[in-house]
C-alpha cells in the first residue's frame, strides 16, 4: 500500500448517535464516550472508520467534512465496490447488505466496523480477474490523484502497483462513461395492441403460477384478480372505457392480484399495461413484486420498465460538461463524479432519484453533482446530443415501447394527460360529459397506453390537481426565460433555445426569423434578479424630495443587504404584475410574522387598482412570445414533410423531439397564461359553481435565497377529476382503480346506503364523469385487527404545547421499545419534537430519524427504519401513505393530531361547491380517509401486532369509524396509554 495514504487496517473506529458514541482505539480498546470526549478522541486518533461521515459529524456537533474526506467512510467504499446496490446507511444496514446478518439485533459498537471494511475489501479483490478490472484500475488511479482516502487500500486490493500500461484504460478515460455505454438501436414501432380478453379462470391460474406452491394463501387475492379482468375486456364503444373500482384492504395482495391479469393481457395482445402509483418509493415496491413473475433479472428487464420524468435520470451531456470543468473546482467534485461514473457503468436504469443510486449518495458526496448531472433544466437537445444513442432516458423510452408492464407514477401519467389537453381538447363546463381526446393529438414519446392500473387510486384527485393547474409566478416565468434565453451572462451552464437549435436554423431565414422574434419578446419575462426587485418599489415618477412620513411606503419585511442593492428593471410587464399581486396579498392578509411571509394567500377578486390593466398588457406580451414559437413549430413540421427524402432517422427524431419540447415547455405554458390573463377581470359566476378556482399566493420557494419570496397567480379546477376523466380515462380502453381507502363508509350518516357510499367514491376518482358505469368491488383485509391491534385516543395532550407534545412522543416510543412511526401535520412541530427527544431516546438505545431533518430521501429513511428494528421515524404525508414496513420494525403509529384538511382557499371553495351542502361532512370524510391510510401502515402481515395512537383530545366520535370493524378506540390519558402499550407488547413476548 502506498505510504501516501493511511491504512484502514490500522484505523480507529467511531459509531455515533444522539448522546452515544462507541469508539475503538488503534489498540483495540472499546470505549463509550460522551460528545465532548468523542470529539477529543477524533483529535487524538486520526482517520477513523465511520459509516456516513456527514451524519457522524452532525451527531458530534461538527461541520460535515468535505472531500477528500479525512475519515474512512465505509459507504464511500461500498459505492466503489458494490455500485447500484441499495443499502441502509448504518452499520447494521451494511452488515445485512454484505451478508453478515443483522448483528443479532444488538446495538452496533465500533468494533464491528473493521469487519465490515475487511469484507468490502475482500469483495473488491474478487473483481481483479473480471472484465471490469481495467475500468476499476483506471478509476482507482484517478481517485488516487485526488487524494481519496480509500485509494491506498483499493489499489492494493486491485493489485495496482505502478503506472498503468499504455494500452490500458487511462485514468482520464474512466470518467468518460459515455464512450463505454452500450448504444440502443432503432426498431420498428410496435403495432397497436389487440383486444383479446383475459378470463377470470386464466387470471387465477396465472396468479397461482406467480405465487408458487408454497406461498401464503391470502383470502381475497384470487377474487381481486378475478374482478380485475373486467378492466382488460374489450371496450364496446369509443369513449366508453371498461372501469373497475376495487377497494382492497391491506394484506389482500392487490399488487400481484392485478399483475396476473395485466401480464396475461400484455402477452396476449402485444401491448403494454401502464401501472401507475403515487410515489417513486411505491414504484420500486411494485417493481420488486414483479420479480415473482420474472425471477430472471434479464427477462424482467425485457418485460418490466420503470418510467419517470426526464429530470430523474443521469444526463450524459451534463456529466460530460461536469467532468470537463471538475478539475478546476478541486478534488471534491472529481471524487463525486468518479463514484458516479462507477455507478453509471453498473446501473440498469440510470435513475438518480429513487432508483438504484443509493439515496445517501448526495449527502456524502455532494447534492450539487446530482443536480448538475440530471436533466433538471429541461434543456435536452435530443438527436443533436453526441450521446443520444447511449442516453439512459432514450433507452428507457424505447424499452417501454416494447415492454409488457410499464411502472409509472401519477405525476408522469397526468403530465401526459395534461399534454393531451393542451393539444386542443375543448374546454369543459361543470356537468359536461367528457369528449374523447383525439389520439393523434397526443404525440407522446412513450406512445398512448390503452390499459391503466392506478394503484393508490385515492391520490388521483391530488395528482390531477397538480397536473391540470396553472401557475403564473416569478419562478415559473423566470424559468421559462432562462429556458428560452439561456444564462444571460452568468456562469451558469444553462443552454438557451438558440444554442439548442443552432445547427437546425442557422442560415435558414424561415426558421431564424421566428426564433429571433420569440427570443426578443422573451425579454418581457422576469429578468435575472427579479426576486430581489420584487420588494423594491419602482423608481419612476418619484418626487425629488422625500415624501412626508404619512406617505412613505414601508417595506413590511426586512431585506437582505444583497437584495437591497438590486437595481430595478423598469417596464417589465411580468415584474409589474408580480409586484401588484404581491401588493394585493399584503393588503388582504392579516399579520406581519413568519406565517404571513410563507404561505400567505388571498382571493383574486376584487382586484386592486391597476392589476387588471397590467394583466392585459402582460397577456399581449406573452402572446408575442407564443406566436413566433408557434410559427417556428409549424415550419419545423414543414421541414419534416418537405425533406422526407433527405432527413435521416436521427435528424427526424431530433426535430420531432424539439417540436414536443417547444410545445410542452413554452407554447403550452404561454397559452395557458394568456388564457388565464385574458379572463382575469371576469369575476366568478355567482349563480352556479365556478369552473376554476383562482387565487394569489406568496411563499418562500426552493431555490430562493433566504428572506426572498415568490408570488404567483394560481388556477385550479374546482373538480380536477373532470379533466382527468376527459383526457385520460375516456380515451383509454380499460382502467383499474384500486386502493385500500377508496370508500368512506360514513360518507353521509350512520344509515347511509352502500350506493351513496360508492357514488362518493366514484366522484373522488372521476369515474362519475364517465358515460359507462364502473364495476365495483370491495375485498376485506384478511387481518384480525381486533386481535392484532389496539387504538388509543389520548385526551390530555395539547398538540400546540411543544414540550407536552414532545414528552408524549418520547413516552410512547419508550413504551413500545422503538419501532414507532410518528406522523405530523406540520413540519415545524416535527422538527421541534425531534430536537427535544432525539438524545433521550438514543440514551435508551432507540435511534430517531426524521423526514425534513435528516439529509436523506424518504426511501433511504424507510430503509434505515426497516433495518434498525428498534429505531423510530418521524414524518409527514409521504410517510403516512407510502411506508411498507412489515414485521417488528413498525409496531407503533402515533399521529400528532387529527389530520384535518388544510384550511386554505382551495379547500374552502371545494368544500363549498363539492360537499352537496354539507361542508362538515366533506371535512370529516377527508380526515377519516387520512386516518385509515395512517392506520394501514401498522399491520402488513398476519403475524404483525401494533398500536395506533391519536393525540387528539378533541377528536370527534364521528371520525372513529375510520378504524376497521371490531377495533374499539379507547379514550384515555397519556400515562394510561403508556401502560396499556407496555401490557400489549408484554403479552406478545
């Protein structure tokens, strides 16, 4: 081993927690120290072995180390040895991933870390005689040049003793993975799928094949597969899809229940079934389930594809730019890119977020490298990219076109539907039957699915609400300007439209003229620095002398010094409208505190003076951008037709992709804004319910500097399932909408009939807007909830008292011995509770993790929670709906308060117009469904046992029907609840 690098074989080790630090000296002595002594240990013992260096530093109250890190972080070595493999970023997680067991469930001490390091280096030695050795040797040599701390041990394991030979891959080439990845090849487009049905008997047979002879028999799973076949029957007429609404209780096994008929239909008809769920985490869970159908990974890759938006994937052109400039930025970016290159050569999908890149990668090696190498800026140049045929996104698109099952998310599927709407679908009024979107008007790169499965169907309205809403805000408008004009003199690598189109339009006046006109008109969008100017009054028409005190305009919020120096831009129509929108929010809201600055909103009508005229001016300015862009698109389409004989396949594909980009990124957005602004001054109809809800919102947004706010005009459909039904459901041939919580069995009153309950469920998912009735099915959970669970309503804890709330969570988590999921309706309360109880729980051997606190994505947090069986996790909505942790690791769910809907303008209007005259019932229904979802996290198998606690002293009895039949909630104080929990789990042991 080179003497230039410290040796991990002789290194001390450190495992850190909240108030607990296990340290192993170089002499082999195992110590348990407090924070002060542990920091002193680090000063005396250089380069220790750790797991997750940034988290370790934060536990010590230190600034996380940069790169090259001064500590031997075992996760960095794991990323080099086992790329594209998931691992929970804890010592126990590493032990499980390396096949060393779960360490008997005991608290992991520092003396475990040398064994983990030795195992990783042993695994690395096994690669020295494989085909990957030349790449690994070049990459290790490049890393050694940066001073990466693991370089000595890695080069020794790979037996690299000197400079690489001239005919070997060189260190500089190792990062250039775009030269080494396989190319995709064009194939003929798949013909339209057939319409052959799947019979219930065939679905049951396929399900039995998937499960195998030794699988657990789940009551209702075969019945679910039987019912699901109706969604795959031939439709009887255009605009009359086969629709199935299937509520399947937790534990039914609905995933394989719909995979069975879906896979049969796809094989029989030569088409793809799109399976859509709500989150990336759930996409991964569904993909894992398909391994039962296709155990061979290669076969599964051919039949199953996960699809996400482009912004999730590694962009090779962005990576090339990052690699080229990295040496000028120091060793840190090079180390990050080298380990990203290692992953890039091993990944199946190229998915940076929620795929096979570990979620802790960004925290350890820098989130900047992920942001720089993803297609977050929407600047893909498609066929003009030199790496087009190796592009991960293009690979995914082409694989999806030939796959049987495409696992997508609601956001992507709804984006396709919104795209269809932007292609000329007639506007719908409340109560209208949806017309079918013309299929030729949806030139989507993924093709047009005819069969959908919507898992987590209770989220369809929320997903449609986001997809079909319009937002004209500073950030949105400035982002469009940047997409059109590029960086405008800054050091950003943003590519403007001219750069992306240059080789297509250069020397062609028919294309150059509309492009130039559009780019000139784009100056009407917010110029760089707009956010700071939003809080500076324009300097025009101001008197020379200071005004009298009573006329002074006082800024309500103090501005950072950097913002105060921003010079105003005069006569920018977008900035003028933004400033007037800001003024209206400030005039109509109450208070002057942080709550007002982050999330204030007001109605659009009545408008303040000048806003209507400014909106008209802006509408004309935006039209001057959209019209030349539309001309450019038309002439690009002409070019495809006129140059058919001279355009090769790549050039044609590139022009088609650019047309899609122009329409989606610019024209569609501009048309929506113009349409909204031209009806700006029309008050909502006072006779009947409005079609849209419009309001103004002021808030701090991701990507803005501290102290700055964005303001925007928002437009949402009153009923977002109406456009969903019109542009996605109606053109489809079949849809299966399923969830554990489709219905609220107390939708009207205790004597409600089943028909009324189902009608309310259909309204929530948009099925009521379709001309043909849906097939309804309800399959009960196989679990014995009355035996397996207890539900307590704690009636003596005030959720608005931080100390009392924190003490309650601490007592509950201690009573269960860990394994607790704490759910919150407010991020600030979550953070406060975490801050108060993390150290006391750690002293009792219960690690505490938290969403919005720990620098890990949700998927990684859940992996850690599942691995550390006595840990606890705090989270918000995403944890309430997307956590699947069977077994002892999740045995307590504690909800901080009744999950009432947020009392904002959107909710106000919907409860007024969609509640059928009973707004209280509307609120209760939403709260009950959220409680059902939270309760559903608790029991995932027949052997699970758990306790659900609601800290809601004012919980109305009418909400308690959210819990399964046979479960009797008990109201009691926190002390009594703690004793009941201890007794319940003592019975288990």
